[in-house]
C-alpha cells in the first residue's frame, strides 16, 4: 500500500485562527482510494521550515500533499520553495490557469493586476491541474530529487482544496499502482470505547494480517467500528470481509444499531416508519435537542407527532400532567418524574411511543444528583421503562449525551416490544 504525508502551511493554522479541515478531507478521500496517510504536519510561513519539512516528508512517504501558501500576497511563499526543492530553473505561465484567473476575476467584477497574473506562473518542473474554483494552481511534482516521490501542492482555501480532490485522485490512479481497499462500518451505542475494545480483543487479535478494525467515537452517534481489508492478489477480499463482519455483529448483539455509517435518529426513524409507529417526546434538561435530532431526518413527519419542552416545573405539571405530589416527594430529577413526563406527552399527542428526559446538564448539581445526571423515561403500548445515566462532561456535551442515550434507550425498548 502507498504511504502518504499531508503538510498544511500557514501561520493562521498554528495560532488557531483557522481550523485545518483540509487534512481531514484529504485523509478520508485517500484512505478510501487505497492510500494510507501515515503523517500529518502543520507548519508556519517560513521558507526554511517549509523546505525542510517537505524534504523530510518526501523521504518518508511515496506521495506528499501540501496545502496553503499559494495566494497572491507576499506571505504566500510555498511556490518559491517548491521551485527550489524541485530543481526548477525558472517559471512558466500556464495558459489554462491564466484563463481561469481571468474568468474568476471578471466574474467578481475585479481588475486583473500583475500580482494576479503571476499566480498562473508555475515552476518549470511542475505539471498543472487547473484549479476550477480559484486562481492558485494545483501543481504536481513527480520524481522529486533525492526521493523519487511525488508532491501535490494544493491551495489552502478549504473549498478549493476539497474541490480539487476528485482531479487529484484521478491523477493518482493514472500514475500510481493503487491497492484495493474495502471498508465496512457498524454503529455501536451503549458501551465505552475501552470496554468495547476489551470485549472484542480476542476476535480482533485473530483478524487476518490484511484486515484492521478502527474505533471512531462520537458523542451523538456512539462508536463507529470500521473494518478495513487491504487488497492482495487473491481476489476474495469481499467474501472474507463479510465473513469477519458477521462474526463482529454476533459479538455486538443489541449494542449494534446499524451496519452502515449512520446515526441513531435515522435508525430509530427507520424502525418507526417500517412498523407504522409514531413518536413524541417531552424534554427538560435536553431543551429540545431530541426533537431537533429526530426532525433533522428527512421524512420524519411520517412518524414524529411533536414535543413539549417542559423546562419549568409548572409546565411539567400543567401541560404534561405530572402530579405535584410526585415532584415534591421524588424530586424533579427522578425516575418517577421521567416516567410521568413520558406518559403525559404520549397521552397528549396520542403517539405509540414517547421518550422523556429530566436531569442536570450543568454547571451545578444538587444534593441527590451530581452534574451530568439524567433520568430517561420511555412509554409505549406495553408499559413504561426508566433508566439513569451520569455523564461527566461539560454542559453542551452532557446535553448531547442525554439526547443520544434517550434515542438509544427508546430504540432498544421498541425492538424488545417488536420481538415479543
């Protein structure tokens, strides 16, 4: 498999002014193409550092990608460094990129200045992929001196860099002997990454040498397990990958909520829609986050009836019908209140199922419940269930975890009902 490095250039990245999304997008596209990114490096606008870093990466990887430093201003110095390390003797004006410079500036109603024209000048050792979205060229340097590796230079502007990826991948396929690579993903919720890793260790240790399992956690979606198979000459990779995937699914059981890269709200919506079921929710500590997630799925109107954001005790009592005595005796953050909220919104909307949350997202807790406590109630045709979770995150992440846990708790309840 071909190894690659990604180098991002710009002081704005190092000081945190700009988020480096180019490396993420490049790495994702390259991995899917069969190229493994082994290093990512961010450096400032220093000629010496750019030159040394690129030479180092070229000695380590077969392909190097660098983004940034190709604009028209004086701090855009990448092109000069590339001319130096590639052994170029001068610059040539690329007609295709010059045409694009003229087109873009005319469309913006701007005059074409000499500084803009110079952007179409490239080192004579470079091949050019015309940047269709900007004035800075995409340059390719093959067989770099001292390493024989290939270097791709992309603009730093994110939409231009991402827009260039299809053309770069096409160029790579035309010039590099790429291996095949297959990916399959399963989505898991309800177990910490460390515990999941321990559970899967015997199976993972027995994987063939050309397969690899990656753990990709996310607050809202849980953990995406990505099983990859790197191609060889046998041609049976798809069948072998599916066989290992079947074993993985059996080990995960109900922890797995999807065998594709998706999210809980989409999966829950699919279950509801397939079985003609409806849903409503009552939220306190999540403040509408559950309803937001549910309605972010296209077509959710087929199964989602509505929600009540019952932040105040008075709304819990007067709208949802939570008995005041229950709140006095058990407290707002309790199993009893979560159950009553779910019952209340189910009765109010006439839905088949309802889910409710009451808790303390932060920054403070109370004498009975620490910060990060949530009680989730779920009500359906077969009864009511509640569960308590305690998460130790900041307020925003606690709310996200509360909402995701509520969706998953309801998913498990519905599946249990459907199986009986």
